[in-house]
């Protein structure tokens, strides 16, 4: 686009043809599954485009390193946020806690030139206008639950329905006393940084977990919602001036609109959640410039197949 700007006689439409730069997003690649790893090798190059990786890419630093090699060779820039699977630790891991593992994954990303929630938020300058892309690592605090359920009883309430997220025994929040405390610290840190960078540039907010409770659609296991986000971010799309909010985790690909802001759930998912014959490229969601259709004030879900 930069070179086009110097030639006033070139029509805008031609500029777009010459510079078809796009911002894509995908999450929940779950590369621990061999079928997903193999499919990734068939992904073509999108040389001028950027890619957002929305978490649950894999659970081991080695797989993350390999995945980033693949993505960095195919995209102009990559932005990463962790999912819950990235934070899993067990006795065989060299990490003291999930917090230590997260710090190691940030270093893996930085080594590849990939933007993380700890880095300066990159500026997208392309079709759709200048946007600040904001990777977030916010976790959850069990507040996505009915008001009648006390915070201390949230996990028991979910277990009563036969649901227990593996995070309960594989995410170690130390030195924080609990995952809810780690979440609170992440929310405070991110809110502070968002206020600091607020200059009217529209944002693309990226978080593994949905920012709003009403977008958590866990129909078959409704009480799983407690492991899906925090009510603290319910209004961040308006408070910080987002154009688009990107999340994953639910493995239910869809687009919603709230207050005129587009919310994109961009999961690929386990091998059962997507169709191999379509290739992973079919599941890359275009975030910018985005869909040509009119924006809605409040609508969705528009399921993405
Ligand atoms: Fe996932
Ligand atoms: Fe997840």
C-alpha cells in the first residue's frame, strides 16, 4: 500500500489488487494430533499477509517451535497468544509452574520474531485501515457462571454435571495462589497497557478465551463455561475501541456482532471438528479487511463451516 500512496492517479481498487494484504486468524490447531500436524504441511504461503494464532496450537514448546517455523515461512508476520493447552504442565516437564512455561513460550516466539502479549502491540497498516493488533493472555476466573452459584462452589457445580476440565490438574498457577488470581493479574496488566496505548487507533483484540459470557456456547456441556473466560472483559470491546475481537477455545467457529463490533471465533479444533479435504487454509478467518457485508449492531451467531 505504501508505494500506491505515492501515485495519486492509480485508482484505489487497483491499489487493492496490487496489494492484497490480509490479516488472518486461526486458533486451536491442536498439533499434538498427528492428523493436524500433517495437514499443516500442506498450508500454502500467504507471503504478504499476517496471521494471528489464537492459542491451543499445541502443548509442548517443541511443537510450538516447529509450528512457528512453518508459519513464519508462510506469512509476513505472526501474532501469538497462549491457550489453556499451552499452559499444561506435568511431572515430566522442566517447568516449575504454568507461569514459568508461559515465559519460556514467550521466548520461543520472540526467537522467531513472533509478537506475544508481552511485546509492543504491532500496527497493521493495510486494507481496512490502520489497526493495533493486541495479543492478550487473560485466562479465566470461573465467573462465567449463573449468579446463584458461589465462586467457591463453581468447580463442584460443574463436576456435579459430570464435567471437569483437565486444566484443574494440569495448570499450575504458582507463584499465584490460584488461576483466578493469575487471571486478575493478567487483566490488570492488560488493562493498564491498553490504557497506555490508547490513541484512537482501532484495535483487534485477540484472546484465547471469549471476552463475553453471552458468546460462550457450550450447549452440550453448559457448566464448562466456568473454564471459558472472565466477566471482567465483558465491555472491553467498547471501552478500548475494538473493531474486531478474535478468540478460540470453544471449537465452535462463528461470527457475532455486539455493539457494532465483530467477534470472531476462529477454532480449527481436533481432527473430528474440521474436514481434512478442505485443508487448513479453508479455516483461516479473514479479520482485515474483513467481510464485505454490512456490519450489524447486534447479531449472530453466524456459523462458519
Ligand atoms: Fe482447543
Ligand atoms: Fe482452549
